[in-house]
C-alpha cells in the first residue's frame, strides 16, 4: 500500500475551501454519536443512538433510487425482545428524511477515526492544487458534484441495499482523478507500508494510478468489501468523473519557464 503524505507542488494561493472542508468534516465528526462511541462510550444505548443517527442522516441506495424514505428506522432507544437486547425500530420513522439531501449530509459523516483521518489526509495532500487550478467556488461545486455522482453511481450497483453510506470518499476520489489529469508528473512523498513505511518520492501518476487500480480490483470483487464496509464502486465512479471533468484543463495553466534575456527588461 502507498500512503501519500505530501506533494512537491506549490500553489499560488491559500486553499481556503480545502481547509474549510477538512475543518467542517472534523467538527461534525466530533459532534456526532460516532466520536463518543469511539472514544470509549460503548454502551448499548450509545450504539443505538449511533444507528439512529445514520438512519436519519446517511444515504441509503434504495432510498436514493426510489426517492422515498424507508418505512422503518431506529429511534435511538434500547429495547428487549424475546430476552435479547437490541435497538428499537419504529414505523413510521420519528423523522422526515429527504433522500436527495441525505447525500450531502452523508458526505460529512464517518464510521470511525481511521475513516475520517484517511479521507482528510488525501484531501489535504491533493485538494489544494485542484482548488488552485479550478478556483474556490468551482472547486467546491466540483467536490459536491463528484460526491453526489459517486453516491448515486454506487447506488446503481446496489439498488436494494439499505446499508448506510457515509463519508466523502466519492468526492475526494473525484479530486484524486482531477489531480492525476492536471499534475501527473508532480512528485508525491509517500510511505510504502510493505517496506516498513519507507518514505519515497514517487510521481503522482504512479501513486494515484495504483490507488485507482486497487479500488477497481476491489470493486470488481465486491461492491462493498466484507467487514470493511467500503463502497469501492463510489471511489471508481468519483475518480473517473473527476478526471473527465478537468480533461480540457490538462494543458492549460502550466507555469512557463522565464527565458533570460539581455538588457534592463530581462525576466526575473
């Protein structure tokens, strides 16, 4: 596995949107029931609140494709049935949910610290340059659009699934696809996990190309990895879409080397 930690690709301006997205993702996670569960509060009541939270704010493929809220949802309370303790499911649900908007809220939810930190690392390393090339507003729209397209694209592969989808992986995959097209030869410092996390400097096409191939292979094996709950199909859709959306920009905006010349107006 190749883990990128820094790229050698300076920007012309501060990536305000990238930093803001990272901040909002972290703050929302800290305020969610998931953070409390991970930090040590692992009671049955806490687990049920987490399930109810995802039922309300996460995206579900069947809801997205039918544009209808599921008739059953957890209400966050703990109950007992036939001597077994579990979460109480209520019909109709104790909340009104708009499936289309759940894609947006789901982009700021995470199943744990590793999920959050992994996504934010990739956004931090690669998002600043894509934002620099597109501009702040266009980058934000690009990010959200890739997130929506990736989520709906994945839903087409899992049309009957009611498993909650959380995280901005689809949107960030779009950023990775755009970076590969715009800066394929940029150098990226990465850690090679199979060599005891040896730091090496690799070209972006190798780092991101190998990442995409790995996601595609996982996706071909299963839409959602067993045990990990990773929607690899969303990664594939987001990456391809991000690459296509910036394809026309691949040869524009490149820095021109200044040619020295004699006289008082020499470039400097």
